[in-house]
């Protein structure tokens, strides 16, 4: 899935995290990389997720 094809910023963040966590691992993936590749602002990330850990929970449920 191309994260840029999703309409919702939240969906783009999750799709990008799926790709990055799978390809380089959870510990090696930073929030700054996720937001840069998802094309969203850091404030947008924190609007939808309180932390990288909360994003990981979404990742595991996807």
C-alpha cells in the first residue's frame, strides 16, 4: 500500500509505520522518519497518537 494514496493523515501514518516497522524494525524507526515519509506534521502525529508505542499498538492490530 502506498501511504500517499490514503486520504486520512492517520491512515498515512499507520501505513507508513507498517512499511517501516516491517522493513527496518520498531527500534530502528523513529517518529521523525514516519512523519517525513507519511507527509504529515509532527503535530498531526501527536493529534492521532500519544506516542510511538500507541502507534505500535495500531500497527499490531492492522
